[in-house]
C-alpha cells in the first residue's frame, strides 16, 4: 500500500503548538502534533478524549490511527491505548518526562533515535482490578 | 410506598434506622432491600433465610467478525470508548462497557450480539420476622455498583409489596442516585457534626434534583453542634426523629442487635415515623 510509505509521527502536547510543552500523558494530552516525516508538513490535532469520562486512551488512540499516524511519542501508554495502537501497527516511543521539553525538541530526539521504544503497556489501567482483568480474560 | 434511607456520610446509622423501620412494621407485605451492594449489612439485624439467588451484571457486546465490515459506527456511538475499530480489527474493552446496548442497536450488519457479564449476585429470602429481604452483592474488584442495584430493584418480589424500605449506600454518587430513583420518600440519616452536615448537604441536593420529598433523622443527637438543625430549618427539611447519643445503643448495635430490641420504646417511635412518612407521601408536598 502506498500510504505505508508516508511516515507520520504524533507527539502528545499540552498546547496547540509543537513549540509548546510536550505532554507526558497520552490519553489526556490536549493535542497531538502530527509531522509528516517525508514532506515536513505539520498539523495539530485536538484530542477528542481529553475530557472523556472513561476510555480516554482508547479514544485518543483511535483518533491518531484514523489520521494515519504510524509512530506515537508520549510519556506513557496504558494497556488499552497500547492494545489499540499495537493492533494498528503503530510504533510507540516514550520521551523523558523528568525535564520540560517542547514538542519540537521531542521530535528532534525521535529523529536522532534518542527515544526508548515501548513494546508493552507502561502502566496498569485506570479502570480494572488486576484479578478482575484476569477473570475477564478467561471468559 | 417506597422509602429510601440515605445519609451521605457513612456510619451515621442508615442501616440502624432502615432495619428498625422494617422491624416495627413487620408484615409479610413489607420488603427490605439492601442497596449497599459493596458492603451490605442489613442481614446482620434482620437475619434472613436466603432461598433465592440470581447472578446479575450487564450485557456486553460480542462482535461476529464474519459479519463485521469495520465501519466504525459502534465505536462512534459508544459514550464510554469501549470499542475501537482499527483497520480490519474491532476491539472491545469490556471493562469500559456500561451495557447500554447502543452499539448492538446501531450496528448496520447486526454483527453484534450481547452476553451477560456477571458482576454480582442478588439474594433473597424472608427475614426472621417474616418480611421480604433482598440484597445485592457486588463481586470484589468490580468497579460499577449501579447495574447490580438496578437489577435488585427489578427483581420480582415473592409477594405483593405494600411498603419497601431501601437501605442506600453511603455517598452521593451514581449508586445513591440509582437507589433513590423511583422512590416516594427519602429519609436522610445524619449526625450533628461538621462531617455529617457536609455530606447531608450533598445528598440533600441529589434528593432535590430528583424532586423527592425528604425528612431527616438526627442520630447521636447531643454530640457536635447545632448546625444540622440550622441547615434543616433553612432548607425546610423536617426533622422526623432524633436518636440520642447513648452508649447502650452503640454496644447493642455492635452485638448485632436492632435498635428496636435495644430500646423497646423505639417500636412505637418507628411505627409513628412510618405513619408520618406515609402522610407526607400522600400529601404530595415536601
């Protein structure tokens, strides 16, 4: 497929600009800065899940996938966001959250391969009890 | 007549009041419903013999992948983001599902069927004094109490019910709202302390929002301050009963005795309370 060659990277942001602060949360980040790595074209996507009562990770993941994103950089990925992104073949990276970074700085780190790739959820979900999750898995 | 006993603050004496109200009536047409499904304790005072049981929960979607066209409508209609459609995959997150059925109804391919996801159990039987007793019991680790309370309210009783007393959970959130929905009167049990008042205000707002008549029982009367009285006066909330702070009552409750058995004068007082509630319900005004 042609589309797969176009590489689009999403960075979670707390403001409407890539020069504003990077947001280390994925599901509750206010915006995503999208960059087309081939053309350098950028746009900012409002995260529809920022005020969701539940399932913010799922909805945020759905919205970046719908925009054709192949790479997401954030500070953390919960189990449900991870499941949605992984099933779409999206590659996830975490940027350091111990110091303030702008979206542009995070993108630079990604370009220089200075980010850690994530292959499993970085934390437990906010909804499910561990025992309960295991039980649901069995059914 | 359906009476809900609520309080906001936990430990103010909801169950003490609700169980004694039921015991004072003690007729086969009286029903006690323990809606505190996370920690029901009415059975301690009413001693039911359980002979009915039903597993309950919500209906969650199951997608038939051979019919699904991945159109994404189910994910769009879901208010809880419990479904995501990614390319040729439709992912369901049961732990986010509230069982509303929107996805099943909206699916143009009829690819979604529903299955019961068990969250708890209902138990019922007659109490020692012959009133109908039922309760919900939420499974440990289950985050949503409302579906179990809703099913408990819908569970057909074994006999005709003339008076139903619901023991509500503490707090002022969804499980309390669900316990109150469809009731005729709310009895708010509080204690005359800043904590009691703070939570009484919250739960009184819920009652007002639901448009239900209410009255107050002041438990542990004599401790704290006069602020609860002042608030009730200001809001036009009638104080229908005062139970004094009494070590003897506390000790009896700790042994699992109902208030009417600890201080027999309360048999009469609770019967009068029930009549007072009935007249207020019939009168229609708050």
